[in-house]
């Protein structure tokens, strides 16, 4: 192994303990990396921008298996190292480098693809929340959209909404 007999490993954490484990390991290990993702997540019935772990329940750390294994393995909040059989898997440096390249201050921003004309969507906020619709077009610089609601009696109803009120049909 390189860099003083250390390598990158993937640590599985207990649910919602990624940040806590990252902070504790950062105090003693040479490098710890918790890639985060900026995304829209449902909160209180609306889609809100939030920052969450890119890989929920996982943290990357560079350390010497021989010197630091027990400290990492038995840290509260850690479930264990990701292994192949009984041997912890080494994460290639190129994977960590690529993740870091895609992140700004540790946060990866994945650009949402714009909606396409005729695409099935659903309304996620406002008085039409829960309705399925067909995307018609963007209005005024992609901040507002026109959609066609169907199932409201005969025909379709054109509705103008903020783009944040519409999500891809899942």
C-alpha cells in the first residue's frame, strides 16, 4: 500500500450516523471523505433543497488497516468495513479523486434534466398536489411551467405553476 501503508476503505455506518462518524474519524485519521448531494427532497409535503449523503450509510476513509482497524471498526455508529468475504475492500484512489472532482466543498450537484414536452409529471405542492399531468412547456425563463391536468371531468385543464411544484412521475 502507498502513503505510509494506508489505503481508502468504505465504512458502513448505522442509519443517519454518516456525519457523526465522519466527524469522529476526521479527528484521528489522515483523510475522511463524506460526499454529499444537493437535491430536492420531500419535506412537510413540499420539495425542498437539502444536502444529504451521496451514499447513505457510507463514509470513505484513508487509513492503515494494521494500525487503525480496531479504532474504526469499533467506533460507535460504525456497522463495519465493506468486505469481500472477510477481507476489507480497498477503494481505488481514482474513484475518490473522481468523486472529489465532481464536488464543490464536498457537495455534488447533479443538474436535473429539464422536463420534455408531453412528459408525464405529478404536482407536488399547491392546491393540485397529488394530481398527475402532462408537461406542456416552460414559461418565463424556466421558473414557471404550463401543465395539462387530465381527469377533471371532460377534457384537460391548462395550469401554470412554479417549476418547483412539479416532479417527474415515478
